């Protein structure tokens, strides 16, 4: 089965926010890119934004958090 294609996203971020992201990724043993994927998917889940499963990264272990 062919692997899913990925898209490149380039953006600027405040250095302090990047360091916080790096810390969060390390705590969860994820890469920065995977941490961003997870954070975006969690946001979409909480706000009822549909993400097609064929294009979404693995969301294994993601659960909606109570607000």
C-alpha cells in the first residue's frame, strides 16, 4: 500500500513559543512536526472540525479533553 503524501508548512513562530513546543514534544517523546499534528487534531476535535481520516496523521491515543 502506498504511503500517504505529506505537505510542507513553513511559518515563523516566537522563539519562546517554539521552546515551549519543543518541551511539550520532548515530554511526549514526539518530533516537533508530530506534536503540531497532534495539537491541531486535538483542536479540531474540540471544535468539531472534520479532518478526513485518509489525510490525517495517526491520532492514536487522542481523546477529547473536558473543557
